[in-house]
C-alpha cells in the first residue's frame, strides 16, 4: 500500500529518513534537524513524500522543478529507503512505480535520481523500470556531482 504523505505522517517520514541516514553510516544531520526539515518540506508544494506499508516501512521523497529543456517540471526522486526487515518484498518497486505515476500526473517530462554504484539492488530496481545512466548528447555517462558549501 502506497500513500501520499501529509503533515500527520511527519514522524514516520522522519523516522524512516533517520534510518536511511544511519544505513549510510552517517551521524549527520541530527535527528531534530531531520524532523524540522521534514515539516518544512511537507509544506512545500514542490515536494512530496510517499509512504509504503502499514505501518510505514518505506519512504520516497520527490522534488519538482521547472526545466528550461522541456518547458515542464522535472521530478527528482531524491530519496528512497525501505527498512532492512522488509527489503526484497516489493516495497521499493511499489514506491518507484508510484513515484513515476505521481510525476506523470504532475505533467513531468523527466525524472532523475542518484544512486551509489555499489548499491547493486537499487541500480537493478531503477534499471528495471527504465532508468539509464548515459547521456546521448555527450556520448558518456552522466555523473552526479556535489560541492558542499
């Protein structure tokens, strides 16, 4: 079961994102910062969270932004996390498929995401629904790059 989260779901979203942070072996951002930020993002019309399971065991964060290249919104699948005890049961796939549907409903022309190249299960999932890691115009692989400010 996938549902579009509301402000009433903030605690579950924060709990799952804290679990994602921990799974990555990180200690930052602090729990209280994640909790506050989730509340802010839930109020942002350019952000949606999807929850999977009852009680929620998976979360997906979607961010929307207008693209000059398509004249419509792009959707960024910013975060996807399923608790370890429920992985392999299809919740991740359900979240990705629901995310694609949400993006289509909003008129998005594209969806992007980043995934760690060592996370073979995630890459297999994303590739199975059509995501690719190449750029036809440049003839090479697209790279997700970041600079901390």
